[in-house]
């Protein structure tokens, strides 16, 4: 079964994220390794990395995933692309220092240029990052997106295009976000629809490439292309898709992480719902 958990804060130091995950009884957690709204941050010191690794080793958390900065746009038609390549290389280096092997990044935006051109730039950028970090055991996970405007990655075809351009490598995979998938038009609310989606996923991406799930309900209807997360069961998706995912043995040991709102029931309440859906 998947490893249930949540995105947790690193306030006060990276090692405190482990403490917060433990308090929530998470099996896996997601963190930022730095301020997600800044291009650069001070390097992680050896002592800080050691404190993080010690806390993780002595916890019950089985997996840690890092989410890259929101500023990164590997598909940009301007100087932001080169800047983003450098930033993602730094993110991979930080993950490697922390012993984290999965790094989620948004595919980016073509910024008004043809999407095909944006996808080509995205593939080129990823090749550069993978080449520069070839000795590191970190897999970059392209997150599925809602597809608003010029945002890339809202269809499995787009992700398949990028993966095919690069060729098979263990350094590249996919993160599936339930809210984004639904907003992009994927139906997940019945067992049959979920089965069809997974079958399509197997054909276009391959289940071995799926490194992470983001479990979020959607405030808006299917196909809205609006990225608005909601508490589990309180949005348009309802409870069924989450039950399918957390009980699916094909996602054995794959992190399934909440990015739901912090108001209301928060992580604690949403995790309780996921555990009930899984039967424990």
C-alpha cells in the first residue's frame, strides 16, 4: 500500500520537519529544502544535514520527498530557463546531501509560446540537469498540472512527450496530483474510471515511473483547469478516488502526500480520513 503522509513545515530547521511528521504519525513526508519563493538559499551545512539524517533515521518515517521551488520554469522562452536549470541542479544537490531520493518539480509554463516549443525546452533543460547531477541518487518527478493558461503537464501525452525526448533514465519520473488530474479533465470518481486511468498511465508513462502521489480534493469541477485544493471528501472528487488509491497494491511504498488546506481539519483530520479509507 502507499505510504500515507503530508507536506510539513521546515520552520526552525530541517530536522523539525521529521518531528512534525512523527507527531502526525506520517509514514512519509514532503518538505521544501529551502524557501520555495526564493531563487537561492544558503547551502545546507554538514551539521544541519547530520541532524536531519539522525532525526530521520530514528523516526518511523519511511520516505521523504522534497518539492522544488515554485519559481523554477524549465520551459521558459527567456533567461528564466537557464536560471531555472541552475536552481534545479542546486535542489538536486540539496536532496543528495539530505539522503532524499525524490524531488518534485512543476513542468513549467511556455509563457504564451506554442506548447510544443515549451515541451522541447523542458526536455532540454531536464537533460542538462540530469547530466550535471549524474552521480547523485535523486529522481526528478514531473508533477501533473491543472493546465491553466500556458502551464505544461496537464496531460499524460505531454509528459510522455518529454519522457520520450529524454529516453529512459532512472533519474526521471512523475508525481500524480489528484486535484490537478481532475481539473485537467481526468475522471477518477468511479472504480471503472480509475481503472481506465491507471491503464492509460501504464501505457503512456509506466507505473515504475510514478514516484509520488499528491492527495488533494478539488474545489472546482472536472475539466475546470483551476488549481484549488480542498480537504479530502469536501470537494468535487469526493472520497472514492482516495479510497481507490490508498488501497491499491500497485502503489506499494509510493508516498501519498497531502497538500490540503491548513485551515479547518488540517493535516491531522485529513490523515485520519485517509487511514479510515485504508482500514487502519
